[in-house]
C-alpha cells in the first residue's frame, strides 16, 4: 500500500537554477484569490449549501474527463451513474467508487490523475493511492470528511480562496440560485451567471423551435417573428447582466460570422419555425446570429467567450441513451481568420466590444488566434481548454503565443469544470506552469525577475479579473 506523494516542486523546470527561480515566483502567487470566469458548477450547490452526498457523486460522476476515459477502457456509463441524477443503472456510490479506483492505472500521465491526487491530498487530507484494494478505505475516509461542516460547499469556497465563480446558464433560466445568493446576507462570495445562447441560435437542432417558444413565454416577446426573437434575446441578456453576468459563452461547430440582410434573416427564421429551412439556411442563420451576438455585446459590454471546433455527441447511440455532456464530444480542425473577419470588420475595433478566443486545435494558437489578438484591441487569447488544459500543452501555448502578443493579451486560466473540488488544484497547476515559463525567461536574461513576479500575478489574478470584466 503506497501513499500519494505531492512533491513541492511539481511541474517546475528540472534545471536546478531555473527551478529555484520558479519556486520564488510561485511563492508570490500561490495564495492569490481565484478568479474562475468560465466553468459549469451548479450555483444551487452554494445557494443550498447542503453537505455533498458521497465521494463518487462528487469526484467521479460529474467529471466527464474521468468518466470518458473509463468508458474508453470498456466501463459502461450505467456502472458509473452517468449522467448525474439519471435513474440508469443500479450501481451504488460505493460500487462506482470501486470501479474508479480499480482503473486508477488508466489515468497515469493524464492531467486528471494530477488533479485527483491533489484533490485527495490537499482538499481532503487523504493520502492512500487509489486501487481495488484501497477503494473502500478511501471511500470511508472521504465520506467522513464530507459529513463535517468544514467540507460543505460554502466552507470550501472560502478555503479555496475563490473570489469570483462564473457559471454557465440557459437564457431562459430564472437564475433563482444566483438571486438567492445575492439576497443572502450571510453569503460573502460572488457567483455570476454566464449567458449561453447556443441552442437558441441553431435552427438545425431538433429542440430549437420549442426553445424559441419558451423564450417568448419568459420574455413576453412575440417570437413567432424574427424581430420579436431578437428582442427576446436582448431582453434576456439585460436580465442576466442585472443579475451579475459579465460574459456570454459560444460553442458552435465553427466560427463563421457572415451577416445576412434583414429580409433574408426574417425569411429563414420563418422557414425554420415550420421546419422548412435547409441545412445550409440553418447554418447561415446561426452564423448571422453569432454576429448579432457581437453587435449586442458591443452595446451591453458582455464579454464574448468563443470556443468553436468540437463535434458534439460523436456517437449517436451514446447520445440517444445518455444525452449530452457525457464525454462524447471530439475536437475538429478549426479556422478563425476568415471565419471571424465579417464580425471583426464590424466590431473588432469597437471600444466596448471584447472577445476571448479559445480552441482545442492548438495549431491555431500561433497561426491565427495570437495574430488576431496582436492586432485587434477587442480580441484576447483564451487559455488552453478542455482537451489541451494539460501541463505540456500549457507550456506549448506560452511558446506559441508569447512571440506575437506577449502576456497581457492573454486572458488568464479558466478551469472549465463541473467538478467543484478540482477548481483550486487546476488553478494551482496553471500558476506553477506559468511560473516555470517565466523562470526560464529570467534564467535566459530575457526578463528581470521583478517583472516576472509582476507578470505571474497578472496571469494568475489580474488578467482574468480585467479581461472578463469582473474586477
């Protein structure tokens, strides 16, 4: 039986002289508050502040980084309780945890392994290495911790040092949990919604017409017509902003942004409501509405977070049985320069417009995203995300973009997680890696150490706060 060992210099450069610089830089930023401007934690967790139920449903079931890799090794989603809350399968939380621990070998070398080890040790004080033999003992230790007041969601929020936590929310959501937190005099944190309109902009989705009708019910606008539909979206953006939102979130298949003439947009919208729009017309309308979102952003100041290039629900059978967001999404080649040109021609130099570009196609960081951010005042480079928020990819990211844009047109780290307890360890990973990169510049006499320390604080705290307008 072997304990987990977290080396104090993990992820730092191996050269002793560079490592010592990295350690000094890290010591300056390790305790800075966390700005989490892009994530998927349910705000009701904090509004209700109930104890977490069990280790499996906290650390395994909601984390598609974990469950998709287990699925790749032949573990059924039914035996993992996926999706969360669904009545599929009959596996108990302890059985789910045993399955996870017995496949611990599958996570060797992955960022999930890094995060999970840090969660077990730093968050819960559990040092046993997961395995089939240790599964029950770890489950019992974690269950004991979760029953204690100091492991309830709000207590952890404070211990994690989170200053701002952004969630991802449907435009028709009443944001009840956010309002509950805002009205709670005992709550000292800050949780803000993020406007995610994708399903309402894509007529090709089978549920699009129903969602548009729901948007009309929520707003009182007549969404049977294009003008009422646009007005309804504008109204909901304003509602989100009144409830603390500072950003929107867009994840379409591509970054196309060609605008339509008003008459053509009106025609396609009417056809789409009756199911008569062609696939090409549905795509054209979605690209038009993406630019409409930029137009609205230039007026209301909400920051556009853009992350195209993922083929959603790659395996139809899995989607039919389990639904969305269970790990079946696969990256695609992504193009930004031509696709975004129509949008940026209109709004790229607008003083109130801001766009953060993310990608899971890391080849475009140096070829397209950094050069775009290196010209347009409104464009910022988003951190490596989803499939590439890994130690080696983050190092490659800094090498790819710094030549074109330096550090201060990058937007800081985003954890992009549903796994609440992974937030602090993911941010700590990014801080260690950035300090390692800056230490190399210091060691090569390319940057004074005092400026490196100031930059480390920018990357960890100041840049995400200012870029996403939460400061």
